C-alpha cells in the first residue's frame, strides 16, 4: 500500500522497528517533524522525520531519522529483522534453526502445561549452543584509530546524510591488494597469495549480504543485476574494504582454524590494515553523492 506523503505514517510514542546500519532494531518514536530537504536534494519537498530511541540503547544513540528507515512493528517485519541477523551471523542452517526456535514470538502461544518442559529443553539447547560457540575460533582484529574514524565518517555519510560512494572507484579493492603485495616482504609466497585470494573472496562474497547499508542496494543492483562476471573488488574501494575488517571475526568464527593459523591471520590482517592506514589520503577520497 502506497504511503500518503502528506501525513505521518508513524505516531509519537509508537513502537516501531528501525534500520540502523545493516540491521533492524526495536525503537520508540519520541518526536515527529516535517523538514524541508536541503537544496542539494529535492528543493521545496518536505520529508517526514522521526526522533527515535532504540530499545536497550543509551540515550546518546537517540537520533532523527527519515521515514524510509522506519518499519511498522509487525510479525512480517520482525521476521525480516531475524533474517538480516541470521545472514550477518552466517549461521549454519541447523544452528540458525535452533537459535530461531529460542527467539520465535510464536513460542509464547504454547500451553501452560507444556511451558515448563519447553523451558527446560530450551535451557539445554541454549547451553549446548553456548558451549559450541565457545569452541569456535575467536579473533580480535585491532583497527587503527584513524581508520575507525573513517568508518564512523562513512556510516554518517551513508545513513545520516543519505550519500553513497561514487562508483567505480579509481583505486579499487583489487588495486589496493596489488599495491600491498608489491610492497610486502613474505617468506612463503604461496601462503601469502592464498591469504590475498582469501581477502578478495571474502569481500566479493560478503559485500551484497553484510557490507552494504540499505540505501546502497539500488546502486549494487544496477551494477550487478545484469552482469554476473564483474567482481565487486574491481569496482568498490577502500571504504567498503574497511567495513570487511569489522565482519571478519564473525566470518572466521564459522571456520575450523587452529590457534597457530588464527594468530598468523590476525597478524596479516592487521599488517594489511596498517598498509591501508599509511595510504589513507590516496585510498579514501571522500567521493560521495546523494542517493537517488
């Protein structure tokens, strides 16, 4: 059903779901406001804005957001929230299924007689799941402070200013990796090449599922809907590559990696990050444009 642009589609104090980065969170509408777009956008056109508080978050995260980031609190949208989380965590089907059963709102409809048995069963499942998670490889990658700042700037440009990176980038992910190899010293070239191919593969496979913000998907679809041969690493650049390093710990946790290999990967990832940091001015060009 089409929304009426002349009225607010959400009310003050309404319980809603909101996009924040790639995820959806429960929130409450605190204030509503019609605001005229900036001149650089559609001049004279008013948009609905909502000041929201995310449930369980500190008030410092309260923010004004546009209506396209707000969803009705419905079973359908709760399912969408769950699906995004599952995609991000890259659970195996059986593991995701167990987790889903524990958090499914429909579970509350069970009878009083069976509730006690289910609680005990869920407790056992949860305990087994936690034990399994504790056995997973755990890697903590240290991102240099200046690159963390660039991650925040990127997030604000996309989610708050509604701007997207102009593509294709002059210096792509492929070029950055080539530059890194050209300046690196390595004892085992074959192992180094495997690492580089792994970074490239992780990036190309995860971009469309984990590394994009909501308003970037139209651009992504335009680039790849009719082109199945071009790889994202030949079009996207440092901004999106940097987002990958935030996701890598989750990706690694789904693999069977021994501690020695894990330490070696950590060193290589952090060395690549230091290389990117040393070329900040060349790789991060701040070339954003307003989303269509």
